[in-house]
C-alpha cells in the first residue's frame, strides 16, 4: 500500500516490527539505557531494524524511548 501510495506512514514507534519471540510489543522491552550487555545489544539491534523498516515505509520519524529518569 505504501508503494501504491494508498497510505502514508509518517512515523513508527520503536520497536517495529515487534521483535520475533517478544512476549508483547512494548517500546521499552529492550531499554537503550540497559544495564546489562544483552539488553543493550538487543536494543541497538532492534532499533537498527526499526530504522531500516522506517526507510522502507518512507516514514519521516521514529519514536524512541530512551529509558526512565
């Protein structure tokens, strides 16, 4: 539909698409401010996937949650 210009995607929410094996879609399932190496690596990996998908969908922005204060 994007290619046919039937719809326009203005933004995506990190993480999109939802990571395979994730129990649910949530923007902080892999926090970028992660304290563990595994979580941090997963956050970076899936954020890159979101950026790639956003480019495919011609989205202008990505909403990223960077953690809590």
